[in-house]
C-alpha cells in the first residue's frame, strides 16, 4: 500500500541544516497497522508529512499503491499532531467538514457527525467551539472528523497522547474496530510502547535524529484483541521487553 523508499529529509534555513530522516525504508501492506515510536524530535511527524505528500523528501520517494506521491495524497486521512480544528466552527460542523466537501446534505451531515461524536464520547458538546474544549476533547474531535473522512489509509500522529488511561483504552478499542470494519491501513505515531504493542501488527523503533529504523518488530498477537487484558499475557510482555530494550538505548543516548 505504502512504500517509503530510502527517504531522507533535510530542513535548511540559511546556513543551518537539520536532518530529520535518513535513508528511511519501509513497506506497509494493505490493512496493516503500523506503529512508529522514537525519541522526541527524531523525525516521526516528518515521516507522516512525507507519506501524506505534504513535504517532499530530499532524497528517495514515497509510492502509494504503485504511484509516486508528488502532491497531497487525498486517499489518506491525516490526523496531525497539532489539532487543526477550525476555530469559527462548532464541534459538529468541524467533524462534518469532510462530508460538506463531499457535497452531502445538511441533515445527512449532522446525523453522521453526531454518530461519530458519540463514538468518541463528545456527545453533549456538538455545539461547542474548539476553544471551549480541553486538549483531549479537541483530539477526539479531530479523530471523529478523520473517521468521517473514511479514507482507506489513516495516518495518526500521537492521536491519544492527551487522553487519560481509561479513555485511551476506549479509543484503542474504537480504532481497532473501525480499522477492521473499514479494512483500513493505519500508520500511527506514539510515545506509548504499551499502546504500540496493543494496536499494531508491526512496531518501528526509530533512532534519535535523524530518524533511521533501529528495529522493526512484528507483533504476532491474535486479533481481535482485548485492549484491556492482553497486556497481562506473557506473550505481550516478551514483545514489550524486546522493544523497550532497544528503545531505551535511543533515549539514553539522547541524554548524554
Ligand atoms: N517544517 C519544518 N521546518 C524546519 N524544521 C523542521 C520542520 N518540521 C520538522 N523540523 C525539524 O525536524 C526534526 C524532526 O521533527 P519532527 O516533528 O518530525 O519530530 P518528531 O519525531 O515528530 O518529534 P515529537 O515526538 O516531539 O513530535 C526537528 O528537529 C524539527 O525541528
Ligand atoms: Mg511529532
């Protein structure tokens, strides 16, 4: 579905150059769920921006379903790290935005928006504006909007970072159900290794900047997954420990 072929990215400003990705090579299959984890500032969001077609790589290329990505890829739904709700629209109208672009009637938009708003636990807040919401609520509104967009591929940048532990589990369950139902391909960035192992078919551990792949680990845990209880199994712990050993090195080196 997605091929990231030897992608490097450098940001230049005057004489200074920041290298964010280096020779990143990754192939993602249709319906695969891939988690990307690594130290802060290593280049994870840059990777998603490049897959979405928002940034051009400095070297290498991204191929989506056999065609090179040269511009914004509209087959991909992208929930960015920073929420980008429109401040002058209430929750319902923000969430329904993709349907408005698709030319759906007002009544259909509202009915479908309210349904996903309920899924993410924001019912009662349909008429509130983004500045009236907490950080986690804004994230959930973005998630709801992305669900309505219904793209075949979803890119999510730390989608659950602002949520409490309980709500995270509810959202994990929702994500897995929706991805299975809609046969979606999912790439998500997280700092939460437990979350990565719980949700993903494969976890990519990145080095500190510039991000390279330090370790790729398949997660052979059966689906459908019990997001609450699977973390207590030995199988889960073994995988978690292997990944943590590698990830720890990157965090340690970061501090020296
Ligand atoms: N548009 C840009 N212009 C210049 N530099 C950028 C730009 N986007 C990212 N960078 C730089 O690239 C590096 C990687 O940033 P990126 O946002 O990809 O990190 P990240 O892994 O997502 O970090 P975090 O976990 O903190 O979100 C950083 O040094 C950042 O300053
Ligand atoms: Mg980021």
